[in-house]
C-alpha cells in the first residue's frame, strides 16, 4: 500500500516535470525563432509586414461578412481576393528577392519588384471591375 | 345592202327598223328586187321543220336564225308590199307553225325555244333563241293581213317563262327578256294576260280578303274579265274542295278582283286556290291568251290557342305527381322545379286552331340547357290536341353526362301558319344526378366566347424582388474604419523597422524618373478609383493602355538605373 502511494507520487512528479519542460521548451523555441527572425534583412521584413497587413485586412472583411451576411457577394469576393492576391504576390516577391534562395540568384531584385508592381496593377484592375 | 349575186344572200338580213327607215327616205322603185331576193333566200335557206340555215355553206339549221329570218322577211314584206305573193306568205305561216312544234316546255306550264347545234362556235341560249323567234313572229304578224293561228297557251307559256326567270345577270339576256316582253305586250298574235296575287298570305285575325290582279306582261291594264275561283282545297285534303266556282268582284279603284269574306269554315293551314279568267267581250277572246286554270298556293294564318300548360315532377315507380306547376306560356313568368334521377319530368299543354280543331305544328321542341351550356333537345309528341313529353331521368342520366345542377328549360312551338309562335324560357329545373363512373363520357367542349380567348388578358403586375436586408449604416461605417486601420498599422510597423529612402536617386535625371514612376503608379490607382466610381471598362482600358506604356518606359528607366547602381556597389 505504501509502495503504491509512492508510485503515484512519482507519476505526479514526472508529469509536472514534463509540463514544465514542455513549457520551457516552448519558450525556448519561441526565443530562438525571434532571434533568428531578427537576423533577416530589412527588405524581407518590409515584405512580411506588408503580407501581414493584407491578411489582416482580409480577416476583418470576413468578420464583417459573417456579421451582416454575404449580400453583394461579388463585392465581398473582390475585397477578400484583392487582399489575398496581393499577399500571394508579396510572397512571390519575397522568394525572388531573398538572397539565400539559390534558384533566383541571377534575377535582379528590381526586376522582381517590377513584376510585383505590374501584377498588382492587373490584379487591382480585375478587382475594381468585379467590385461593382 | 341589196345585191344580185346568189352567193351573198346572207347580206340580205336587215333589221326591220332599218328597212322601215329606208322605206321612208328613199323612193319605192329602188326596192323592186327585194321581193325576188327575199324569195330566193327563203327557198335556199329555210328548212322543212321551220328552222333556217345561216348560209348555204353551213348545213346546220338554227331556230335563232329562223327568228332573224322572220324579222327580215317582215321587213321585206313591208318594203315590197305591192309585189307580195300570197302563196309565199301562206308557206311562211306554215313554217312558223312547224317551228312551234320544236318548242320545249317545263312541267309548270312554261314554254321556250332552245338550240341543239353541234358545229356552231357560239351556242345561243334559250333566252336569246326564244326572244329572236318571238321578235320575228310578232314582226311578221304585224305586216301581214291575216292572223297567225298559233296556240295561245304556248304564247302564254313563253311569257310565263320569261317572267319567271327574275332579273338575268347578263346584259344580253336582260335585253332579250325585256325585248320579248315588249313584243308580247302589244302584238297581233295573242296578248298574254298574267294573273298574280299581291299577297298569298291571308290572316284570319286581321280578316284579310283575297285579292287578285290581272295584267299584261309589262303591267298594263287588262280588258274587263270574269275571274272565277274555281276550287279551293287544303293541300292535305285535295279531294275536298271548300269553295267552288266563286266569282270575284272587281274593284275599279285598285284594279283588283277580290273575294270579300272567306267562308267561316276556313281554318288555318295551307291551301291551293284554282283560278280561271275569261275576257268578257267575246270578240276579243282570240286577241288575248288567258290560259286555262291557274293554281296558287295560299297560306291562311291565325292565332293558335295554347292552354292547360303545366309542368310536373313524377315519381318514377309509381307515377304519382310530386310537384305540379301551371305554366303561363303567353306571359313572362317562370317556374322552378327540382328533381333527382329517380323521377320524371312531364310537360303538357293543349293546342287548337281558331275553329277548335287539332293543330300539329312544324316545331314543338323542349330544350334543357345546363349551366355549363351543354344542351339537350327533345321533340314534344302529340295525340290530337294534347301535347305531352315525359323525360325519364333514370334513362337519361348517361345522355346528360351525369351533370347535376341547374338546367334552364326552353320551349319552342312554331309553324308557318301560327301567328303566335313562341320560343320561351319557361324556367329551370334543379337536377340531382348521381356521380359519374370512371368510364363515363365527358360532355362535348362548348364553344369558347372568342372575346375571352382572343380579347385582352388580365394585367400582370410584376412583383419585384424584395431588396435584400442591408446592415445598418453605422455598422458599415465602423467596419470601413476598421478596414483602414491595418494600413496605419503597416505604416507604423514600417517606421518601427527603420525604413529609409537612402536608395532614392539624388542626381537630377534619375530622380525625375523615379518621381514620375511613383506618380505613374499613383495615376493608375487613381484611374482605378475613377473606374469604380463612374467610368466604364472601355475608356478605362484605353486610358490604361496609354498610362501603362508610359509607366513601363519610366519604370524600366528607373529600375535599370537602380539595378546598375547596386551592381556597381556590389562589384566595388
């Protein structure tokens, strides 16, 4: 009987330790990610910020649609898809501009930026047409 | 005109009017040869049956040609009156009599001449042929001294033929008709006298009298006559004559012969009156053709008494009367009865003539019309004066297509001699019939009122789609602000990252291009805003083309400058 209690105590201690360690592990992971991210060049950070801004805007529009219903559905779609589309184009730009990416070593970043601008303009023309 | 050669004898046929005018204006001795030529023609062209040929070449003989020949011969006789050979005149008279042997007739006593030629291109009809013959013979009879002995009833028959054809549609036929009647009006053969009645309907209620007129063919006065009603009998009982040998009195004012009062035994119905007329002056009897007897159908009309009209509903099995209502057929009142399929409907009434005899009308119908306009007609049977019809609904259920409901009853009683014929809505019967079985026949479709089918239809009011529920304006504005917020967040983030414009070209030309590049992008975005607000796609695309090309040129310049600048930096 005494032995069983001791076993249970040992199990409890073990679980607490695991929890603590996972908590500690999560924190350690988060810290490492932050420090790694701080090392990225500023241009990429700008693009990431732009992406976040676009996705956040899309989320707000979805919340609005959830509240009021999707009556002018074309407007909702054009709004959400413009945000999502520009975010995707930003991702493409980030891939092409990133110096660590071996595939696009020979592509000058200005060229990638020009493509980004052109594609955005076309996207926004279509969006404006669909906006209604 | 007149010629000596024998081959041109056909030119001798001149109308009599022309010869008369020649006779009056030219001296007499020029026409010495006329008589000789006339005899030559007669010998050459007249046939033994009274007909003539058109020319010596044509073997066919024609009655029409005979008429023309007689007319011409009458002209010849009037021109050469001193040379007349009585033998020839007699021969021509015989020819005329023989010509009358070929006359044709109809059963009603009318006579006419007709052609039966084979080779002639133009076949003259009976009107033209008869007219030509009568013209010829009346002309001939007017120039000779003796009289032609022609049967007067045939002349009268010809007159009746031409009076009986109405107004011909063809102008030539109309001329022939009027010309013939004018010839017969006053001729030396025999003048036909026509008996006619202004009205062949005598009304007992109005106490009409029988009136008879006698005239010549064109309506001129006839000489004094004795007109007798030889016999009058009902068309259903021909042997029993009601009136015999009644002389009609003459009314000089209206020039009619009339019979004052019909005897009291005249009931309503159809009769045939037979008349005979005789010229009073016995010397003039040969001048006029009166014929023998003239039969005229006469209708005597009157009010028929309809009484004891009643409608009853009977029980089918026992025949006992369940409801009985009196009908007033002369008035306007209506009755209503109700019956089911186990019962019978009986309508009965009595009809009698003014003299109290039984009367059978031409039409005695009972019609039942349903609300859906489906109709059924029945004949009302009679025995003597009593008229009765019994509708046994048990047997009629299928004929009525199992339609229950209200049936309008319509009674029709009519006849030509009935002055008070009636077609009346008597009332209605509520009929209760059983339900139709599966395979019962449907009633025939009734004709649709064309106005309901082809007339204007009801107006359709378009119900527009109810507009969707829109969110309140404040909520929308709030979310508009919320959507703009991430932009500010982006700008704040950019500032926190420490962005700078260090790479912006500083020297003049590239700087301008860079500025223009940014302005170009702004212009395109502004164009998009205008497009959303008011422009259409085509103008937008047109403007976008120009802006786009411009932007690409400027952008290429700017970005290539930047690229070369950074490349220089990398290599250095």
